[in-house]
C-alpha cells in the first residue's frame, strides 16, 4: 500500500555502505531529512540490511550486491568495495528510471556513503545532484587530501625514528597517526582516489561540528570548492530508533541503575576491531586491579581463536562479582547517556567519539586502524578529553589509566573539559547554532539545487 509520505514532492535516495559505523549515521541523517519534509528511500545491499521495522517512515530499495564479503573480518577489502560498486549500479538506475515517470514526486538528490561512489555516477546520468556523506571526521578526510602532497614531496615517512614527528600542515597529527603504512598502500591509494572523485559531487556532508574541527573543515572547503555541511553529531539530533545489526542487551541499563554516579567505565571496541587472547587477559586483569565498576562489550567473534569470552582468566567472573558486567552488544547511546557512566574506553571509531562527546564522557583511547588514530590524537591533544593507551595493552598501564581518568585527581581537568565540549554541542544544535544552521542550509540546498547542467 502506498504510504502517505509517497505524496511528498521531494524524495531523497540515501545509499548505505553495509558496515555498522557507516549505516548508523546515514539512517540518522535520513530521519533528520524526513523531519524536514522529504520522502526517504534507503538503498541498501543484501549484506547487513537495516531493519525496516525500526524505520516505518522510510522506503527501502534492495541493491542485490552479489558480493562474497570479507568485510566482517576487519576492514573492507578493495575487491569487496569494487564488487559492490559494480553490482549495485543497475538496480539504482532502474529505480531512478521508474521515479522519472512519477509526476507528483521528484528525486531531489542522491546522498551516498563515500564508499558507495557508483551512486554519484548514476545520479549524474540522471542529472540528479549527488551528495557524499562522510561518516568519519573532517580531520580524517584532510589526511587524504594531504597524502598526495606528502607522496609527491617524498616526505611520507615510515621509519620508527620519525613516527613521532608532527606531519607538516597537519598539526596535531604525527606520522604514526596517519591512516597509511607500507602494507596498506593499495587501500590508501584507492581511498585517495575516492576522495578525489568527491570533487565532482554537488556537496559533502560530514558528521561533525564546526567548533570541533574548524581547521580541517576550512581546508576541506578550500580544497573541494563545493558546499560542505558540518552536521553533527547526527547521533544527538536524530530519533532514537535502533540501527544496530546485533541485538542490544538492554538489561545492562538495569545494572547501571544500581551503580554510583560517574563510577562505571564503559568499554567497547565497536563493530570491527579485534583482540587476541593475550590482550583479552590483560584487559581483564587491568579491570580487576583498577577496582572500578565496568560494563564491557565483548562482541562475539571479536577475540581471535574464541567464540566469545572463553579465554578470560579462570575465576575472573567470580572475582569481579557485581562490580562488572560483560555483554555482547550494548545500547551504546543509552549507556553513554546514563548518569552512572564516568568514562569510555574506546577504539575511537568516529560514531563512538561523537556519541561520547555528546554526553560529556571522557575517554581512554586505544585506536587500531584507519581513522581511529587520527580521532585519538584529536581527543587527547586538541579537545583534551581523553588519555591514550599506546602500544601493546598491558595490565599495569590499563589500571593506571582507568584510575587516572575515572577516579583520580589528574583526570579532573579532562572530565571538566569533556563537560565543556558537551555544552558546545548543546549550543550548536539549538536554533542559531552551527549544526542547526547547517541542516537548514542543506535542506535549502536540496530544495533549490536543481538538475545539473549537461
Ligand atoms: N555500538 C553499539 N553497541 C555496542 C558497540 C557499538 O550500539 O555494544 C555502536 C556505537 O554506538 C556506534 C557504532 O556501533 O554508533 C560503532 O561505530 P564506530 O564508528 O564507533 O566504530 P566502528 O564499528 O565503525 O569501528
């Protein structure tokens, strides 16, 4: 049956990339734009589809991607990316062809994840504006803008002695924070290429705020010469409907209700990062020795060689008793908003960072790959709302960091700053704030940015 929203005159097609950290912000953007009067079609792959029950106002378009993924085993592989981008073209074209015949509703724009670059070419064929949603920080995009320069100058260094040096024009990043190494050069070049192609898009949307990333945003605006809308934190502005692929264990909220205010350390490595058994044991002992209450997400399959928590030290659960809780997947936004949570030990995925900043929760950072090191550096050196646990995780370092952040006097300033940044977010999403204005500007842009010239 036709939904009432189908009669809305302007439709947007939002093209998801099927990883948790990409799907969530796109669905959040969809609900914001729905609230601005657009009909929303969510185009998604058969792998990791969103649950339509959680989004009754959206239409869904399946793009049969015919891809055999290795995505869940860590970071996306180039062959997956290329295969998705190839296989999803035809079904999107078919959809836009059908839409052309509708008289009462036109497609005002195709907003695609930066990794779903095929959608830009398809939109272009139909003279529809295409906009890129970047689900990571502006600073991360800025590193890819800088890489061609660094490569051309021969100043990209991988020698151990240089890794702690600051990268020219990318302060506060050090060479070790860049998302590039000799081993992942192929991926880096591909991502550089994708970003370069964004230049021909009508606009970019970034899940960020002007006051958090003023310089990176300024440099990106200069580089791209198309409108860049800093609309973040999307998690803070969008409706609360769940976007999780895994089932959220809501029971952890009842446990948090029994804990003292600001006492609990929440620990999560997001949807992709992995640990080995040794690391799991070091974390476990660090938590025991810190004597701090904790809520720990151990994603099934995230410890290599184990299904779940089999490799925890013997007696760990008994030793910890009521002081700690381990879950497979948490309702993270709700957890971070809970008054019992006093710190977040994170892998520094961008959504997690934005969610933590939104609630004024200070962080312990142990980044692994891609944007995570860039984010960690901004957390510890620009916003100064966290501590970094560098190198191999070791129980003594873990214990000291936890004590410092959640309970210690040294963490007082960090905790205070986290609250101040939260207040800036509160202001930016209110009428007249930068995110509020950017969303208005984006709405206006989508309503008036007509068909592209031939
Ligand atoms: N998340 C969650 N429950 C968990 C762990 C993570 O809901 O137990 C969500 C988290 O709120 C965030 C997303 O999963 O929105 C992870 O995205 P992020 O960019 O932080 O990291 P990624 O998974 O992409 O590495």
